[in-house]
């Protein structure tokens, strides 16, 4: 294979979406779901027509390969066509198609690769895994999708393969957030989550048998159960033991908080004292998804500490979409600059999209300093409709040099696209920007200008 062709952020997103598509198509043990799975072997799960005649006609006209599919109008049509196309291929044909992926443009290649490997893992997972090992660094980005799709069909054998081939998955679970190599979610938790959808008891037994990634796997099992029955998940936790139960407690608390916060609080009080603060923060985060104003009220009652500080941004992010002025007022009442600045990071993107005039007036209500700097910075970064020349002037009011230079650079880069001569003249004549920042902006190498306080 050639050099890796995946952009990490886009790849993780596509992988998660694709895993969801294939997981939804296969994850159930009920008779009705089994019948649905059988029908999905011959038709796309995304098809909405109910007429068999219409379906037959559609199938007879469907594109015959990725080249033809790539020319279809509408991205959702292309995804549906790829799912249909790959669903009709044998494992050998899927391997042939995998070898053709590099001929596609990058954006189409990413989507096609994850749909292809997700399907391949359903019919011949060991061959799909073997092929991914020939892809070099790029293979690490499709391996989580193969593992999830395999586990959605046959979790026991997926778990066996995972245990017997640890080096193939060595990069999974490293670093934080997301899925895939260096993307946060360990392979054991992927398998456990899929297994729990089919047989929670068997999944929990397997998770308890692990010596590594045990806490992640248990958390995935109870988290999956908690989505539909948080009380049952809490009962499952009471029968567990282990050195690190925190992730499992938080996983259940988040689902419990969304479904019945009063019951969640009662359950949290039964946990070890050292786990209660983080579990309560998780429950408030879950409640925030459903009722951010109520979550804000519960947050205010929390004892001070890291758990309280951590969840504030989550609440503000949800609240800003429903009632930005109320969320803004809550930020203003805080006494910690760090909490206020984190709140600005979550508030401004939503509020600027809804009412940029009100958002700017709010930012200017603060005295010059770190909190206003954060408000102005995220106002500028989020403002897609404002005049770039005005945003550049506004960015000059930021007191922190690093934050100021980055914000000016962001606005100037937009200005360059709209009026390059005027933008270039501003940058060259600026008495605010240092010379190295000017050079970076003019050369299109980023915003430059120091690290500052920004995140």
C-alpha cells in the first residue's frame, strides 16, 4: 500500500458513523430482529420503499461499481449505493475492491473503505484483519471498524482473536477521545459493548475474566445496559469488584442521570465516597442532555472540586443551544476565571450562530482580562458571517498576546480569501502583530504568535 491516506479526525468520525450503521443492522437477538436481519441480507437497511416491485426495479438499476457510484448525485445516495454494492460481494470480491480504494479521491476513499471493511468483517473477519495488516499505518484506522463489525456478529470469536493477536491492536486505546488508533477506545470495550447488546451476562463474564482493559470492558457492558435500564446496570455493578470501577460508575451514572436524576442521586450515595463526586458529575452531564437548566441547578449544589469544574462546560454547551442568555448569566456569576473561560469556550460558538450581536455585547460586558479575552477569542473563531476586517480590529482588543495573534490570524486568513490586497496591507502595516506572526499569516502557514492562554 502507499503512504497513509487517512486524515485522523475525519477518519475517526467516519469510522464511528460506519460502525453505527453496521452495528444497527446486526445487533439484536430477538426473533423479530433476526427476521429483519435476514431481510437485510438482500436489501439495504436504508431503503424506504415498501413495494417489492419498486425495490426490484431499483435493484436492477443500481450502480455496478465504485466508479459509477462516485458519480451519483447526493452523498446519502452514494452511501446507500455502496452499502448495497458491498452487501452483494463475496469475500474474494471484497478483497478485490479493497485493492481499488486508492484510486478513489480521498473523501470517497475514506467512506468507501469503512463501509467495505465493515461489510467484509461480517462475512470473513479474519481475511479482513489479515488484509488490514498489509496496509501499513492506514490499516490501524480500519481495524477498529473490523473489530466492531465482527463483534456485532460473533463477539466470542472476535474476543478470541483479540486475545490471541494483541500486537495487532497495540495502538488502540492510546491517547484520548474517539475511536481508532490513538483514539481512546480500547478494543476490549468495543467488543464488550457489542456483546452486551446481544447477551449482557456473557459480555460481563468475559469482561470480568480480563487481566488488561478490564475496567474499560466492564464500563462498556454496564454502559450499554444502562442505555435502556440504568437500574439493572446499577445492580450489575454491585456484584462486581476490581481496582478501578470509576469508569463503570460514571458510565451508569450518565445514563441514570438522563432517565431519573432522583434515583441516580440515591444510587450515587451508595457508592464508595471517593467515587461519588465524579459519578454525580456524570449524572449531571446526562441530565444536561435532556434538561440543561435543571442540570445547571444541580451543578450549583455540587461541592467545589475538580468534578464540579469538569462538568460545567458540558452543561453550558447544552444550555447555550436552548437558552444562551441564561447560560451566559450563569457564567457571569462564577467566581473562578478558569470556569468562566471554559464556559466561554462552550457558550460562544452556539450563541454567535444564533445572535452574534448579543454575543458580542455580552463579551464586551467584561473588564479587559482573561475572561473577556476568551469570550472575544471564541466569538471571532465562531463568527462565520461577520466582516473579517471588523473581526481583525476586534481581535486587537484581546490583552493576551498569544490569544490576540491567533485571533487576528484567523480573521486575517478569512480576509485574505475575500480581499487579499486589503488584508495583506493590514498585516504588513500592523503595529500589533510581531514580525514572525506577520510572516506566517502572509505565507499562509497558520496564525502563529505564541501559545498564550487559549485552548
